[in-house]
C-alpha cells in the first residue's frame, strides 16, 4: 500500500501478508520469510537499501512499513529492452555493490539479487529491496538443503542446496552485470536445463554479444561467475573496483 504516516508526516509503503493457518507448512514458511525480511532489512541503514521503519502483526495479518521508492525496478527497464550506456551500468552496479558490501559487513547475505529487487528512486538512485530470504549470520532461520532464490541468478552452491555466504551475492551481481552489458542472461532455460548450464557450462563472453562492451569486462564477469566460490571476488567492494577499472581501461 501507498500510505501516509500521520506521526512522522511522510509517505510510506506498507507490505501486508495474511497470517497463515496453523496447519499449512508452506504458508508458515512464507510468513517466516516475511518476518525475516523485516529483521534483515531493519538492521541495515544505507542510502542504497530500502529502509524498514516498522513491523507488526495481529491475528489476521502481518505488515512491514518501509520507505516508499517511487521509481520502478530495473526489471521493468530490462523487460522493455532498454539498453544502458556504460557509465550508467557502472553507476548502477557500483551502488548495488556498495549496498551489498555494507550488508555483508553486518552479517546479512541477501541471496536473491535480481533486477526486480533493484529499485530506481529519485534521480535514478539505486535502492536494494526484499531481504525476504536473507541469511543472517549466526542465525538458524535458514536451513541447509533448501533451494531458495531465483534460479537464473542463483550460484552453483545455491542450486545444490549447500550453505551460502556473501559470494553467492557476488555471483548474482555478476549475472546482473552480464545482463546490463548484453541485454541477455548468461544462463537460461527451465530449471533442469538452467541448473545444468550453471553447474557445467560457461556463457559467451559479454563482448561477443555486444559490440559496445569493452573486452576488459569479459574477465570481470568471468571472475564473478566462477563456479567455485573461492575463485570469485572476495568482497563486493573488490568487485566494484574491478568494474571501475575495466570501464576506465586500467588494471584493477
């Protein structure tokens, strides 16, 4: 809902879900994810993360009161086949990675980075949303063996149901960068075919699909999409620095 906070006198967004019946395991898990979103985002205060102001529930519903971002999502622009100039790609990715670096340092791994969760606010400012399946460090709220996320953006270890850390977000951000550079996802298909490709194949380098993509980005994307987590960038900050270096024509 687009709402008005009468105490603070500001517009806010309110996300509401029905409380599940006690005998519906899937609904109970969805409700737990909803509460997890409030807990994860509520501990993060950063200009590139949608702010959470309040959480509440009664016998019928649960709700999160959050910052209202009036712009659309990155998904909306990509679905419209909009192409981005390189400086804009660098700006968007830098802000996404700044938000991730901040959350990772506070023990929160997003686990569902994708264009639909990248909001573009006033002036095009990036706002990372939906920490609903976030893994909070030192928490038992997420279980090993559960495949959670959006398949096209999931790292190999996520698809195998293994424990994940910040390097799963690095992978997803690498998929996002590939998509911004080429207009296509690096891996596509139904779940079985996509999983096989993610686990066993390498996508074409971005420069092979886009004449406007500098070849320096091929190595940047390849490192972000390394099959083994230890071969990826060790932090979101390191990934951002590699993007800036590739765009400027210097070595990171």
